[in-house]
C-alpha cells in the first residue's frame, strides 16, 4: 500500500515536471520570431542609394555637422552633379548661378528621405523630384 502511494506521488511529480518543460519550449520560438523582425527592419534602412530613381527623381548622400549643413551640402552636390553632366555632354548651359536658378523649385521642394547620426554629425539622403528632371540635367 505504501509502495502504491509512493508510486502515485512519483508519477504525479514526474508528469508535472514534464508539463513545465513543454510550456517553456513553446515560449522560446516566440522570442526567436521577435528577433527575426528586428533583422528585417535593419535591411529596410539600407535601401536608399544615391543616383537616379527613374527619370523624375534624383537622390544624393551628404554628411554635415547638423541637419541644415548636411541639407546645404546635398543641394550643392546636386548642382555640381548637374554641371558635371552638362560639361560631359558639352552643353552650353554650364553656369552654376544660372543652373541654381533653373533648379530653384526642385531644390526648394527637396526632402530628406533618411537621416542618421554618425560620429561626424548627420548623414542624410536628400531627394529632389520634378517632371522630366533627368532631361533637364542633360540640357544641351
């Protein structure tokens, strides 16, 4: 009788321990899923690339001490890129002061699409859009 009672207590304790192990294993996969979501978020941040996105959108990367200086550097970089493209295509419209007036609206309406703090200050991706922008860059 004592042996049967001892055996029953042993079986109850054993099954209780087994159930705890099962419950812990079901929690672990949920933690792994959370980590995978974080990996996907880091991939999405690296999508931006300088250059053309179609014929109407141009993006540059710039670094500055603060956001305003980075934005100004980005605008100047765009103007320099326009001059460079026009000089390569032997355009007669290469005066940077005239080009800055010609592209005043797209530069004014340009926006920062990505911003990240770095050791040197701020790194941004600045984007301008305008209908037929690429053709305007290559104006002859």
